[in-house]
């Protein structure tokens, strides 16, 4: 659980730094829109920790959430790097909308698979 907690903190810090780097935090009017947006982009990094903590005692669930966070962070990090530091596209900021959308969907899928696997295991593996 400690590994997942450290990974979560690192992912959230990196995402917030990316948001601040690409935003306009010097303008007061930027903040009211940025704060809900920060929840959108950091949610897929925070929720695996919350779900794993809630399912305390189920080691496989914690492992699945840790693996999700690692894979998701690596994939999104590569995409963000390409979009913001290598690309010269004026629409690169749209990545901050679509990557979290895919992460939310993937997290839902992983959580459902974990719930189904836990339900099957509780019934003795019978359908």
C-alpha cells in the first residue's frame, strides 16, 4: 500500500506541474476553471489508491490498482511529453481532456474486472 501511495503522490504532483506549466496561473481568472480541471486530470491517479484502501486486505485488488497506476502513468506521461514538449501543435492542450477520459474508462474496466473476479472467488469459482 505504501508503494501505491508514493506512486499516487508522484503522479498527482507531475500532473499538477504539467497543468501549471501549460496554464496561466498568473491570471486570477484562470484559477476558478483550473481547479475543477485539476480534479479531472488527477482523478485517475488518485482513485486507484482510494479504491485499494477501501478494499484493504484484498492483496490482489491492491496489486491490480498499483499495476493500473503504473501502466496508466507511463502511457499518459509519454503522450503528454510528445504533445507538450515535442509537438508544436496548437491543439496539444486537448490531450489534457482526452487522456484522462481514456484513463477514467480504463479504470472503470479494471475495477469492474476486479469486482467480478472477487465475486467469482467468493462463490468458489462457480458461475
